[in-house]
């Protein structure tokens, strides 16, 4: 297992990202189960979401408690410590092409309301990159520093 530190983790963006992801999964499930159109991209996202849930759900309950306490207090940012298997890096890199396909599908498939807004895209980029970087042994980059460097 590898220790990952997420500094200045943005609570509000995380909540919006979670809502966006849940909406996307719901919409894609409807497409897969009730559509005559090409469902390969929605099916791949659903498979990725199910596999991610199977592998990582409940992996860091202490971090979930920290986030819930921050939400209750009304905090905007919190520092998190997570533990993930080293395989998480490759699994993340393997997921990127599917996530890019999903983005393109939403842009071109009459699902414009599900296209990831720029601020959420930046959040996901930072979030996933931190796992990859830190598994490689690099020091954490806080959300606020990442935004300052990439805005």
C-alpha cells in the first residue's frame, strides 16, 4: 500500500464532482439499458465505475470521516491521508482513455449537460495526477498550488 496526501482538498468541488459523476453514471445506465444507439462508450464507463467501486469502496474510511466532519463544520479545504495499492497508478492510467472517450461522447452525443465543467475537469486532473505522482515517489502538490500553477 502507498500513502497519498491530498493537501487543501476542495470540499465543495469534491461534492460537485461526486454529483456530476453520479448523474453521468445514471444517464449512461439509461442509455445502455434502453437505447438503440451505440452503447459501447456508456458501457465502458459503467464497467469502469463498477470495477472502481468494487476495488476501492471503503478502502479509506478514516478519510471519509475527515471529509464528512469538514462538511459539517463548513470547511472549504481539508488535508487527507489515503492508502492505495501500488496498482492504483496503472489502473488510473488505464482509466484515462475511457474518461476521455466519455468526455467526447458527452460533447458529441446530445449530452451537453453532462460535459464536465472546466473547474471539475481541473479538480479531476489534479486528483488523479496526485495518485500517479505520489506512487512514483514525488512530493504532494496541494490543490491551491495546482490551481495557481494551472489557472
